[in-house]
């Protein structure tokens, strides 16, 4: 019992000391106090996240399934170290399962799901020094997420009209902090996006194998965690690169061209390689939600459309659901009312920012276009596949910061040609 209390505290103090050190997380535009408070909020949210799932206040519980499966992987080391290495670093999601790992696979939930099993791998590695204490994993995930948020901050810090507003968006919006800090995919997604964006920005200014390698590492992590985000991200980053490289005065045209190019390539991949069909991946994910056991915040959605009217209804729901849900009368728990109230507040903030921003400034700023399109793409995808308000709140915690930040980047960005240094 003492170990379960003291060990998470030790890791929190260790990470807080690293953040406070003058050697790490150093940027003149944000104080150490703000960063430490931001990490505290993330750590508290990660611990609360686990506790609410443990007592059943939140349902779904993948966080504890990751933790359980990681114990199976970790304990295999005491039987056979080669099996442990295979389960930790080897491939998964294949049949027939070899007899020497079959007992372990039978005791896990996510062997046949590459994305979820990636979270199992991370937790199994953390178990090497966590003493098998869930709250240690929670604090470590909070720190991983903090690293990502900090790198996203660095990416946008010199492009916004208010750094304090940027700090609030990334480190203080309740749903964003809560859902992106716990032992779940969102923490890893934030980490990966931070690595990609901050290093991509440095690549634009000066080429470096180090920055390229770290950015690719982030893309790989994002691909394992939520592959569809890579598909949304790459054409938008390409558009930023071309806009900045050429100093093109109408970046919105570059974004349109990049999106059309990637959509065409995606269609060609779907047609040519049925085993990696992105449309099938979308259909599988949608069927998963539609066929899952209904929760207390599940709402009806349109089936696969078979007419023009059906397509219209599906698209309407896909646009509205991730924006307006959860509705106040959905669910019967406190968190659903809090989430509904925050949704209204966020919508009001977006309206205010839209009124303050000038459209001409946004369409001339490649970073604003990138942020808004990336956020809206996530929301639209969520609306197409998800039929549960609770899941929508968690998934959109990645999208909301980018949309808000995009509206804070309304000042015209310089379009001078970038010169690369060796």
C-alpha cells in the first residue's frame, strides 16, 4: 500500500524537477511555473481518469485492459525472455498463433488489434520500472502527453497573437487536459503530433537529419496509434512546406491541390490493394461502433446510405454530432452535464474568435489553414463513425485545440521564400 502511494509521487516529483530544470523545456515565452502547473493538471487528470474507470463512473475501460495485457507480456519474461521480447517488439495480429505464445495470446484482449496492442507494448515496457502500479503508468502517460503539448506549443508559439491564450488552450481546457492525459491512445497521439510538428517546423527553416528522424519517428508512432490521422496530416504538412518554400501568396490553393492529390492517391491504393483498403478500414471502424453494446450515451445514427437523401442525412449527422454532442439530456451522470456545458462554452469561444478574425487573414496564413482543416477533418471522421457522445468527447479532444489555435493565427504569415542551410 505504501509503495502504491509513494511510487507515483516519486515519479511526479522526478518529472516536475525535469520540467523545472534550466536544461529542459526552456522557452522564454512560457514560464516554468506555467509548465509545472500544466503538468500537475495533466497528472491529476490521468489519476482521476483511471479512478473514474476503476469505480465504473466511466464505462469502456480499455485503459485497464491495456494494463492487464501488459502484465501478461511482462510476466512472460519470467518464463522465457525470448517470448517476452517477441511479445514486446515482434509482430502481432496474425494466425495461426504459434504454440509457444498461444497461452499468452489467449489471456490477452488486443493481440489481433495492432493499434490497441501498441498501447499494450508501451505499458509492458513501463512495467519494467513501475512495480506494476497503475498510477505510475498514469503519471508517465501524463508526462508523455505533456511533452507532446509542449512541442505543439513550440510549433505555434511564434505564430499566435496571444501566447497566454495558446497556453490556456493546450494546458488548461478541462476536456482537452482530461482526455489527453490518461493511459489511453490520446496521450500518445498528442506526443506524436508534438514531435512531428515541432521538428517539421525546424525542417522548414533548416534541414537536419536529426529533425527529419524525430519527425519520422513521430509519424510512425501516430501511424501505430491512430493511422487515419497520418492520412489527414501528411497532405496538410506538404501544403505548408510548399507554401513556405515557394512563398506562395495564395496558400489555400496549395492546400486544395495537396488534398486532391492525396485523395486521388488514396483512391488508387484502395482500388489497387484490397488488403490495405482505407475504405474498408473506415467501414470496419464504423461497424465496430454500430455493433458495440449500446451505452448510456449512445445515440441512433443512419445506416449505410443507399440514396441521395441517405447520403445527405449521413453527412449532416457527421457534421453536427461531433460539434453539438453531448446534448444536455443525454446520459444521467454528472460528467455528461459537465461535458454538455463545456461544449456550449467552446462553441461560444469559437464564435467569438470567428467574429474577431478576418477570413482574408486566415486564408493567407498556411498555419491557420492547416490547423483548422486538420481539426475539422478529425471532427468529420468522428461524426461518420462514432455513435456515442462519450466517445465523441474523448476523440475530439485532439481536434478542438487545433481549431481554436487556427483561429488565433489570423495575422498574416510571412510568405517569403525559405532558404535552407546545411
